[in-house]
C-alpha cells in the first residue's frame, strides 16, 4: 500500500520574530532554539554542525554531482513533471513556482509565475542548480529529501538569511523498497503563502507516483519468489531471497532460523518484509546490489556469523533480475561460490551503527543511550519513544530506520507499529487465542502487542 503523505495547514507561523531571533543566536553558535519547530531545529543542526553550510550564502551552488539511477527513477521524474505541469497555472496565479528535483537536490524542471521566477533566478532557484540541504541549508526541497514526511519551511526557518523571504513546501518520493529518496516536488512563494490547496496537491501527487513503484516492487517480489522456488527444487541447501534493501521476502525453514524471520511465508508487499537478525547479511545484500548493477553476471560469496555456531558460515549470493531490473538476491547458506566480498574491519555488532538515539523535547535535542529506550511506537508520521526520561518524539520519523540501525543492538520489530528493546522485556503474556503481549520494563509497565507474523522471531529472541 502506498504511503500516505500529509502536510500541516499552510498558515503563517506566528512569532516569526522569535524564529528569526533563534536563527541569529544559533548561527552565532548558541543552542537556544526556543520557538523553532523540531524538524527545523534538527535541520539547523545538520546545516551548522554536519554540513557546515554558510548561512550568508546568497545563491544555491551549481549542481555538479554525477548520479547513477535506474529506469524507475526516470519514470518518477516523468510522472512528477506531468503532475507539476498540470498544476502550474494554479500555482502561477498564486505567485508561486513549482519545481521537481532529483535525489541530490538538483532542480530538473520549474514552472510558475514569471515574475516570481525572475526573483527566484537571483538565488539560483532554477534548473541546473542544487538545493540539497548539504549544499544550501534548510529549505523545502533539501529538507524534504532528509525527512520521511512532507515539510514546510517558512521565512527565517531557512538556514540562509538570503532566503528568509520565501515560503516552501516540499514532499519527497521514495523508493518503496530501500526507502531512499528518488525525487522531490516543491512549491515556493516569495513573501506569500502557497495556495491553500498546495498541501493536498503535493500529498496526492507523491502518493499517486509511489503507487507505480509499489506495483513494480510487488512484481519484483513475484519474480524473486519464483527464482527462490526454482533454486530450492534443484538444491538442498538453506535458501533465502532478499530484496535490494536486505529485507527477507521468503526463506526456507533452515534459513528462517538462521536469519531470525518467519519461514516459508512470502512477503510480496514491500511494507511488510522482515529485517534479518544478521547485520552482516544486510550489508552483504546491499553490497551485492551495487556489484550486480554494474555486472549482471556477478556472483559473490562471504562468511557470516550465526547464533547456531561459533564458526562463521559460508554464503553465496546470486542476483535476480526482472526485465533487466535488479529485484534482489538469493542467499545460499553453506555454499562458497563467486567473488569474495571485501571484509569490513571491526566487530559485527557495531559497524556503522550509532550508539545513541536522538529524540526531541520541546526545543531541545535529547541524546539517549540505547539502554534508556524501552520501545518505539509509530504514530502517523512520527515515531514516539518510551524512555527512562518519559515519552519523547524520535528525531527520525521512520521505524524502519530505527530497526535497521539498532537491530544488532537488541531492538526487534514485533509489530508493524512497534520496535522493542529486547533487554527491556519484563514479562510475556499469552492470550486465549495465542496472541502475545510484551510487558515492558517501564514505570507504567506498558504492554506491546506482538503480531502473528513476528511471533516466531520474538520467541527465538526471548528463548521461549
């Protein structure tokens, strides 16, 4: 099912002077950001501390990045271009411009009011220029690419002072499998608000565009499952099929145990697949995607550690294509065939994983130790954390991202809306129809439901 996007009402933020004052203090190096919305505050931190964007920048830099993308990306660009052109007249009447940019923030096309476009051109808000957050700071296009929800950036919320006269609303279209951004649709207005219908239109355009990607992903799953069944009939080794993000589409009984996922249960919908409990497998799957995209005949092999043995197990990786499009890989356990994958130094449980979870409390960013988080719950476009410091909103709005980053640190998906810290499970309650509820180690002893699909992985994780 396509992700539903929503935008906040397009009303002017009260107290713009407060936001501008916070902006002045923040660019000077202070951390007092009272009156600034959390998503904007997080963006400001990235701009100042990570990307080091000059707030005195007056024009967006020229786009120079070389990007490899698939045919699916071209389909998205064409679809968004059609939708942007269809609403260009209405946006133009409201004094605005509508843009389509790629995943790096490079503007590919622009429509709208000629007078506003002339003003926009002075800031390089036009084709050939880059509006990623890393290049130009907080803005509608760049910040939407960093977010898993639509964004509105008004006035002094922009990182660069030269853009404080603009209001921008943007929404990114993401690959439904990898969740990586493909493109962003944006409306910008100079010294005015976007049309009242802009929020609904952006949301609808993104949702309709992603429907094509969802169907494509389901077709890819069917091809991957067919390849799995064919390989299984010819070999007796443990076998699993993983999508390009490293999530399991189907696994046989043995592979299901090794990966910590339900066995012999196809997951064609890209929103309901399982993350394997072996981080090395996810990394190998993503590496294989890069190699096979360059060489369709590529086959690889590596070794992974499982909880069933102290010794690593060999695994062979073979890509699967649908009409020339890579849809995933078959993993054959106990087989060593193909090019040896490069080994990554360091412990398997800590490579590339942040040891903190960032949350928001009013105008502050809270850096939580993993042990402080009991569980995470998805609620609309937000993720809420139950912590030793109370209920806090996670800086990231993606439960999938939290699971991927902290899966090897004991965080387990138990329901489409919940990820729990296995170490904070206090009791397990069985209901009359076999349903499981986890009683979490919190002050209120919160109870988290376990879906039937995730129950086997929970039982294995808790040894019950």
